[in-house]
C-alpha cells in the first residue's frame, strides 16, 4: 500500500483557498468545485493511487489551514469560530464524497475494461483466433505462461454459469485459498465454467472438479466436469478445451452418469466415429433387424448395453434392467435370432457391443440412418 506522501500535492491545489472562502461565508461547495474534486478522484484512481492516502492528503491540508482560516483563526467571537468550523467540516465531508464518487467511477471503468480485455482474451484463446506469439504475450497479463503444456477442465450444470454465479465464486474462492495465484485461469464460456491449468498443476484441475461437483446443502453443484488432456502451446489449450467439450457431448449421447469425466478415458469413441458412414453401415447391418421385434429395437438395444456393463453376468444385467433373469434370457435369444449374432460368442459379442455403442452415438433408432 502506498504511503500518504506518495500522493502528489497537485491533487490538493487550491483547497486551502476554497476553505478560506467557505469558513468566512459559511457557503456550501459549488457544483463546479464538486465536479473538479470528482475529476481529481478519477485522476488519482487512474494514476494508481490508493484511496486512503488521497483522503489523508485532504484531511492534513484542512488541519494545516485551520488556524489561518478567516472564519476560524481570526474570528470575532467563539460563535463565529464554531460556525466557520462547521462550514469547513461540511465542505471537507462533501469534498471526500465527491472525490470518492470520481474515484469509484474510474475504478468501475477500469474493471469493465479489464473484464472486456479478459473476455476477449478467453475467446481468442479457446477459439485459437489470434497470433500465437501475441496470444502468449497477452496470456502473461492473466497469469498464464503458454510456453508450458496446459489442460482444460469444463463444468456444466442445470443452469448457465456467468462470472457472478454463486458456484463460480465459491470454486474461485476455494481454489485461490488452497493454491494461491498460480499458472491458472478460471473463467466462464457459453454458460460453462472453465478452468485452465499448467500440466504441472494437475492437482488444481483435480481440486476444481471436486469443488465444482461437491454436494453442499442448499447449493447448486455442477452436473458434470470433463477434463481434457494436457497439450503444449496456445493451440494445445484449444485442443484440450475441445476434448473436454467432446467428452461432455459424449456423456449426453451415451447417457453416462453425472460426475467427472476424463477425455483420455473416452478416446475410443472418437476413433469409432472417425468413419461415420462405416459406423452407420455397421449399425444398420448388425442391429437393423431388431426393429422387427415386438416393442421395437429399444429394449433389445438396452439389453446389449446392460449385459456388456454387467460383464455378461445375467443376474447383474437383469438387476440393472429391472427384469427377471428369465426375461433377460428370452431377450438374448431374440437378439441372436433376429441379428444372427450370438451374445455368447466373444467375437460376435464384440460386434454387437460396438454396434450398440455406435447406435447410441448416432441416436439410432430414434434418428434414421
């Protein structure tokens, strides 16, 4: 914090003369004088001076001039001195209020400019729209050193997040309280909460996921958090961000449980979908006949998924489906009869499972292929 003597005396120029007139006449500060004081407050804020030293400067100048003021020091009577003193104190009070109004106005403008610059930087960083060298220079201002590898975590909830959302404030407070200011950036984008951290700060992303999804009574928590993999440079941030978004999209399409997702654990799905036409052909050829079953393909497709998740333990699969083991056996037989693929055969089972995953990713049978 700055000391009082770091405030230039130019900020208090002419104040003693104003006090002299006020003490002698008892008048209030004029509009032009209040406007000038507000401008002084703005200039002090823009110059980076602290508020308390600025107020201290005016208080000291008032005390220094007190004994020489015509309405006080050379007053004809005690009552005149009292009236003069009251007028001077009222002027000081009004001056501080005007200074404060100007100071806060300048600070608000600075905050808005900083927020706008930060938002522009985040957009350019996550979309890769700026020159990498220039982007790295701007990143330093916001605490990131893009020469390192970075990873991105993205949280989504029941509602959109913005900078003043209670969850955002809570996660930010907990991260700063535990880790302090590190190579980390916490922001919001398109209603999601985004955390960018250096590769050597992976514990930050782990803590971010825990804080965002931690159940607190009466407080909203994120439904899912996806972690992208670390990649180098500014383009690496974009890639990690896209991996996290892709993981969230897969979680919706595959109806994965809420919680924390690691994009590295889901790499098989982009591989499966790399040739969308081939996957659609597999779904049509392997699972298409299931549409002729009573009740449609949905229950039998769900059965393939449940059996795979249960490791083909019939009792566990039946429990997950909330049906009897006998009903499960009947469904498995219908799958074998209609498709020609036997769930009991390892290779044919793999074909069914892959086709079932593709169907979920493509939205089949609700979406025609």
